[in-house]
């Protein structure tokens, strides 16, 4: 079974209005559902997507997550130390700044070994690396 991590961008593309990548992610999520992929995300990604979506799409999105469309991976409070380290490492002011959602996904990838990611942040996830040096396969 295939597995992928899901960033906020694809969830916004799926549920938002007039999203330029909507068709791509609709097809990708359908493939994932048909092929029973294991999809995971983190609470920071859910919060970011919810913030970026307007009502009523926000409510539909939250109900989709609540129905188990993807697993929301929990983490302990002390993981924030790891997140802060990643954010510091990958922030190059003034051009780029790693946000909490991205840091949580890089941390999750290191924890689970899953390096396939659905993201609209191709530039950022092309440069992020796991501790063992592996990069991400971007969908």
C-alpha cells in the first residue's frame, strides 16, 4: 500500500474555490482513495488549511478530516523543540521561512520514513532533507 504525507496546500486546493491546482489534487485524492493509500498529516497542517479556507468550505473540510479521510498524526509537546530546530535550519531571511506546518511534516517524515508528500510548496520541499539526507518525492 502506498503512503503519503499531506501538506495544507493540497487540502486547500481540494476544498477551496477557484484553486488553480484543484483538478490535480482531486484526481490525486481519488487515486489515493481508490488504491487505499495511507494518507497522514499533522495538526499544524489542518489548522493552516482551515485558516486559509472560507466558510462554508472550511466546515466541509473539517468534516472530511473528522470522517477519517486522512490520519492526523499526534505529537508530544516536546516535539516542538525539534520543529523549532528545523524552522531555524531552513529559514533564510528574507527569502524563505519554514513554517510550523512544514516543520511538522519534515519531522513526521523522519519519524515514519514516509517521504512521498502532497504539497504545493515544491520549491521548499525540494530543499528540505531528513536527517539521513533523503529528500521528498513530491506529488
